[in-house]
C-alpha cells in the first residue's frame, strides 16, 4: 500500500511535475515544482518557436556532430593519458626523488600537456568533426542541452514525489540548480549573445571606436597648406569666341598653362558612351618636386570635381618642379538657357601638410555651448525642484504630519470650507485675471493669481470652517453634532463616489464596451457610486464618531508619499518625452522633465531627513507656545538644513548627469547634439560630446562629494 | 493653582501610562514627583501642557481647563508654563541666544519666525536670562559647543524668558553629575523662592527630593501611591518606600 502510493506519486509527477505531490498532500511543494518546470519548459518552447522566425539563423547541431565531438575528446584524452602515464611510470622506475616531484606535478603537468596539445592540434582536429559554420553551433546545442535539462528536471520531480510520499524532506538544491542552469542557457539565446560575432566584428569597428575614444583632432580647425595654380578654359567654343588668354609661366610661384583655352565639351551619348571633346595640353611648374599634383575641374557655376576617365588626374612632379599632362575637356552639362561665354577653370593642386591653427572647430564650439546648456538645465532643475520639494517633504514626513488630526465635525467643516474657499478663490482669480487681460495676454500672472488665490482660499476655508464648525457643535446638543457628522460624511462620501462611478463607466466598461453604451450607463453608475460612497462614509462617521478623532495627517502623508513614489519611479527620460510634447524640442523640455523628477526624488529624501531628526527640540519649542510654523522654523529646519543641502548637491550632480542624456529625447543640451552626430555617422564629433560629458560629470561628482563631506 | 482631576493616559499601543491620577498644587509650591522609570512621571508632566494628549480627566490651571483648550488657547497657556527637559532638548545647530529666544515664540507673531526675527526687547530679555544662569559670554556660541551642565542652564534660561508662572521639569538633573545637579536644582529653587514660580519636578535621587521639595507625590505604574512633604521622605518607612519603588527595591544609606 505504502509503496503503491509512493509509486503512484512518482509516476504522476513524472507525467506532470508536481501532480504526485498534490496526491500526497504536499500542495505547496508540488505547486513550486510545477511552476518551475512549467516556466522552464515554456521558455524552451518559446525559444524553439523563435527559430522559425529567423530561418537564416538556423545552425543545427545534430546529435551526430555532438557524438563525434565527444568521441574525439575521449579519444584524445585517452591517448594523452596513456602517453603521460607511460612517461610517469618510466620516471618512477628510474629515480625515487624524481618520482616525488613527478607526483606533485602530475595533475598540473597533465593539464599543461592537454592545453599545449589542443592549442597546437585543436583547430585542425575540430575542423574535421565540425560542419562548415562550426563556430555558430549555439542554437542546436542550446536546444539539445535544454532537452537534457528538462528530462533531468522531470526525473527529479518524480524522485522528489517518491521521497516526499514517504514523509521525507529532500532539499531543493538539485531543482534550483537545474532551473537556474536552464534559465541561463536559454538566456544566452533570448538575449542573442553571440560571442563569435562580437569577436569577428570588433575589428571592423576599431576605427570608429578610435574616433570616439580619442576625438581631439576634430576639436580644432586645420588650415590646408596647398599649392594651387589655375588656368581658364572656354567651352563650348562658339565661332565668335574670344578665348581667355593663355597663361605664362611665372617664376617663384606655382603656374599652369593650358592649350588651347577654348574647346568642345565631351558629350555622353544616349547609350551613355563618352564622346571625347577637345584634348587639352597641360604644362605646369613651380611645384614641390617628387610630390603629386592633382588635376581638378571647376564648372562655370563654381563646382569643383575631379574629372574621371579623361586623362591622368594625379601626376608626379619632376625634379625641376614641372609636369606635363593631357586632359579631355569633361562632359559638363551646360543648360540651354545659359548666357554668355562659359568659362571653366582647371586647377593644378598640390596638397601640402595640414597646419594646426589653434582655433576650436565649429563642432567643438557647439559642443561646449551645449555642455553649458546641459549644466544649466541641471542647475535650474535642481533649484526649482528644491523649492517645490521642501514644502512637499513636510507633508511627507511622518513625525510632522501624523500629529495633524481633527474631529469628525472639524473634517466636515474643513471639506465644506475647502470647497467653498476654492470656489470663491476661483471666482476672484478669474476676475483679477480678466482685468489683467486674460490667459493669452498675461499667462503667467493668470496662473500665479489662480494658484495663490485658489490654494490660499481653499486652505483658509479649510482652517476656518473646520475650527468654526468644531467649536459650534461643541456648544450644541449631541443630537445636532451627530446630525452634522452623519449628513456631512454622507455628502463627502457621495461626492467621492460620484466621479468613481463615472470613471468606472467610461474608463473600465468603456474598454470592452461600445463607448456610447458606456456613456449611456454612466449617469446611473455615477448615482450608484455616490450611494455606495455615502454608505461607506456613514460607516466611517459611526467609527470616528466614537473615537472623536480623524487621522487626517495620515491621509495627507499617504497621499503625498504615493504621488512622490509614482512620479519618482518614472524615469526622467520619459518625463522628457512629456516635456517635449508639452513645450516642444529644446532645453526647456529637459528642464521640465528633470524638475518633475527632482521634486519627487528630493521630496522623498528631504522627508526622510525630517523623519530622522531628534524629537526633543520639537517638544521643547512646542512647549514654549510656538505654533506649527514656528516649530518648523526653529526646531525642524536647523536640524535638517545640512541634510537638505547635502541631498540637493547630490541631486544637482544627478541632474547634470541626466541633463546630458535628456537631449536624446529632444530635451536640449549636449545629448541633443550627441544623438544628432551619431545619426549623421560623425563619430569623431560624437566622441567630443562623450568626452565633454565624461569630464563634466566626473568633475561635478568630485566637487559635490567634496562639498558634501564638508557640510555633513 | 493647578488641579489635576482623574487624569488617565492610554497610549495607542494599549499601554496605560497614567490611571486616575488626581492632585492639587498650590501656587508657589515646589512639588517633586518620584517613582521608578516608566511609572508615568514624564507622561504626567507632558500631559499638563499637552505635549501629550491625555485620554481622560481634566487639568485645571487657575480654573481654565487645559484639556479643553483650542490651539490659540493652548498657545497662551503654554507660554506661561516653562518646561525643562532631562536631555535639555536644545537645537544644537542654533546659537545659544537663539535657543533662549525660542522661549519668546509664544508671544511674537508667528510669521516673524519666517525671518528669525525677534524684537530688541526680547533679545535683551534673553541676554538677561543668560546672565542669570551665568552664560552671557556664551550667547553667540553654538549650543552644541556647551557642556551638559551649561546646556541645562540654557534650558532654564529658555524657560525663564517665557516669564512663566509655573515650571515643569522632567528629571532635569538625571544626565548631570551630582555637583552640577545641585547647581541646577539651586537655580530652580531660587526661581521658586524669589519669583514665586510654581515648580513641578520629577527626580530620581531621594537626597535631592529631601533637600528641595516642599511637597512630594509618588507614582507607581501610573497610579498615585504617595503624597507627603520633603520631611516625610526623610522619615519614610521601608513600607512606604517599597510602596513607591516596589518590593525588590533596597534603600541605601536610609
């Protein structure tokens, strides 16, 4: 019976890993095994399916090849071992002392011999057993390995079921090792790790990488010191032409003489074959002997090019500094409406050394400007972020916020005051903004007036009505207090539930439903939401009515922390996208992105600094009759200021680093230049940007670390 | 006159720190509260100016119910009641003078604090208070540079500039050596005798209690278990002693 049950468990787990465990009551263990095996098997199937998507990447490793490899390795190993063993025995017989030495060196010696053999003969041997593209056997190998691993895993599950059925508690080691190895092996395929490719293609990128790692030639301007002589040629040559005069050789400077100075252009016929025009005889002098002179042609509208297939264009200068050559007049297309004589130029150019001017190149100047822009983005974002983060951090600090509490009646009054105050503030702000000229004429004043008046009136409304209603109801009979609480809470609940109902209709149902159907049901759901909200809040009214205190500080803390955490978990690069959509390409977008992230990050850091201060001074200052503002100014700020400064510096450091890449999404600064240059394949210039970024970031890192150390 | 009526404090964790404590303090008394650590002395003192919100009971200060006050009322009452702490609770990074000036915060308009502004009169008063505790020359040093005894004198100066009618002192000498302890207690005694400031002070050392107290109350596990005078302490029986300090306590030198 017992054996039977164990056998059954083992067989079941062999069919579906973990199933046998369920049978013997080891549910959790069985689920873990099923999950692990299932995930690995699923990944293997996924990887195998990927193969079909990349048919050109099929490099099979057949079992046959593997067998050949194995046989070869075994054969070579056996041969080496035999030879080495015979050698050892020979030494042993000869000399006891040598035998001791031999015993010590036996294993390392064998390994060394093996390495020597394989490095000499290995490649040749491997070629004989591997298919042509031997290095890229990865794919088939991986599937083969996975097959073996999965088989082992199945066997392990069965064995585990067999053991656990007998109430044993086997370890997880084998299972974890198998799943881990399998995942890593599959990982190489999913990530597309291809070592041969990386090694082979490195050589081709060496030059580009060199440009990036040492781009400093591109940072400066160079003057080309070249010798140049020019002769004029008229073509085509109408009968009434007065051709340009023939040049005369001139002593002491480069010269070129072309004859004749008037002739016909070469013409490409309808088949694309070139009909030669007039042959020009070219003589030149005054150049550096033994070096090359290049012949260039300049058409009447000033485009210079090297004429191909019309005669030599690179001529070696003779020992006396002269050269001679011939060239057919090139096939320059002269539009039919061109007027006047068509004068071309023939240049004889001898390139000389490039002369270092000491001037920064245009790109270097651009990069420096953009770097400054980046540093400024970081600086501005840090400062603006600090301004917003400080007040937010007070709300997100447990030790300050949790002391905020109110009576239920106070909450009702407060919410009433919040709504009324907000409405009054909105009205007033609207009037003032209109007087200022409205949103279009005075956007900033309008926004500031709205922000100040609406938040100010809402906060004041909250304070006054909260205290007022609290004080009022304390003088009333309990019945009135209860009525105020229940009615007020029901209204708050309804007001919160209404938009939730609407949101559910449009946002959740609207996903699968026809939007019109969702819109039709929305009013009903809003009412249901309001009703449910009112009911829930009536329950809260009962509970808090008994306690007499509403932990409003806890809510503020939780809400502020949640918002900060969500905003912080979104990367600045993504906020950069938001910024670019909002205000368009440029540094302003980057500034907005970094500011948003900085507010959230510093808000959290600051609030944690506040939470870690000594509570004693707060107590002391409070006991003198100080109110909340005074307590913060005298007991909290002096304690947290060093931490705030350190965190702000640290954030500045981060922001400058981020501002160098925020340009990648269009946020201005040096990242913007970098991505442009990379896309234009100007790797030397991109290298300049990379260097400037690295220098700036490491300098700032050092500076901010030094200052931080001084402060804290 | 201070009346404490049926004061009970239950912390959020369920710990009962004070249970139905009632007593009265006449103006000008030097009341010492004794009891073991955790017996509720700190909670009692902090409840009187509502640094800790009492759960039940009333505290009447000159017939004003402190437990029922709103924020503004509490502010007015707190500035009349000085508080001296065992760990001094100075703001270490601020100058000594500013620490003393925080005692005036209950009197000045709150928004002045945005600029750390105090009127010249208050600054003079603070310097006077420092003079009285013998630290005028340290006014512009950082509080963190002072020794323990000096810090406590700053703490007393801070309470002094409040112009208090009552002083609450939570084990003001527990962190100091015996010589300093007498010097600090001497300051408190002088305030009590020369200015008639009511003093409520919790103490550990019974010799200090005998020396300074005009009246003594004892707490044990949050209950009032002893009421008497300083002389009563001197002549306390072992039984009374054990009632306050527990069965296992040993009297030394008594």
